[in-house]
C-alpha cells in the first residue's frame, strides 16, 4: 500500500510511525558552512535517522558554476538522486541538523523544481527527533540504485537577469531571509562579496522569525501569516525569496507553501552572486 504524505511537513511522530514503510526514503541533508570547520557528511556518519542516506547540496549541484550549490541540470539531479536509492513513486523525507532545517528546505525545493512533489521536510529536524529519544543509527546505508525522473519547472527559480529586470519593474515582491544586520549592510555576509546590503525594494523577513526556538519547528500557520503581514508582504502578489546562497530562503518558501502560497520562486544565486557583480544595484540602511 502506498504511503500518503500529509503535506510539505511531517512530524516526528508521523515519521516514527512510517519508518519501515518501503516507499519512505529519508535524506539527511545536513550542511554546514566551511567556517564551522565541520561538514554534513561527517555529522551523518556519526549518527543519523535509521535508513537515511546523506544528500550533499554541494555535491548535487552545478559544478560549472563558481557559486555555492547552484541548481544542477535535470539529468544530473535525476542520476544522483537515483544513486541515493530514490525512485519514481517514493516518498522523500528530508531533514538536517540546523534549527529550522535550511539545507533540508533547499532539497525540498530542489525536488519540487524538478517536478517531484512527493517530498516533505521533517518538522524540527534531527534535534527534535533526538530530544524525543526516537531511534538513530550509526551503520552505513548502501542504497540500491533506482530510476528517478526529473524535469525542470523554471517557474520556481530565478536567475540574475530576471532579478535585475525585476528591480526596474517591481513585478515580483522579493523577500530576503537573512538577518537584519546583513540586510542593512552593517555586517559581512558568509560568502565573499564586493558589496553589503540588499536588493533594492526587497522586504526583510529573517527566517529565524518563522522558527520555534525550543523545538526547531516552523511556527503555526496563523503566526506565519501574522509575520508576513507585519513585514508588509502581500500574498496576492508574486513572490521571490532570497538569502545568502539559496538555503534559508527555502524555509520562508516552505512557510509560504504551508499557508497556500505554492508558486514562490527562489533566486538561486542570492547574495553570493548579487554581492559579487559590478552591475547589481544595492540598498542599505542609511
């Protein structure tokens, strides 16, 4: 019998109840910036959810781009996902170790951008799972390769030229998920940049405002709507999300998806690209 995902998020209880389902595949998407002197694969090897395999956003990426973990071609994504033991029809659960699940949310976006919707993020991630004393494992998982089909949906991704055009047109609202100091230009970003600040006209909604600090879960839908309203976001208008490198912005995207805004796009290059270019205009706090 085929497993049915309850939505874009699954609870720790739901996953615990479906751990043994043959069509449920779990991806440990833990990713850490190099400045942490740690890496996600090492964290995965130490301990992970039973049966999970590691998904590295830096490995499943466009290797021709100098920018961090840019979206790969569809064929490359399909090949690498298939090698992780995920095939058409499987139910994919993504999680990571960061409170709020930034890298996992990016992987959720990647699957959807390649036309695959049987994917959900574990609400609260690894931290909540362990806190509830649910089972974890140290043994390596060697998945059996499967056939996975991917087809790019360009509506869910934005490139530099589109973002430049949007500065002039203002057709799409841009939500910047970085912290207020990086948005204001008073703090350096985590990736090399020539400039500090934000895309002109962007709205700042720090992703941490959408996370319950104690559990790492997303806040409830009513609270999501309240935070968006307070930031000045109009849900009736098109939205693009951005951040430093296209990770934490996906948490904001997932929150929007939860309240029915399912057509939000990601500016994949984000500030890692915008902050390096000579032709990009910037805004910063006075």
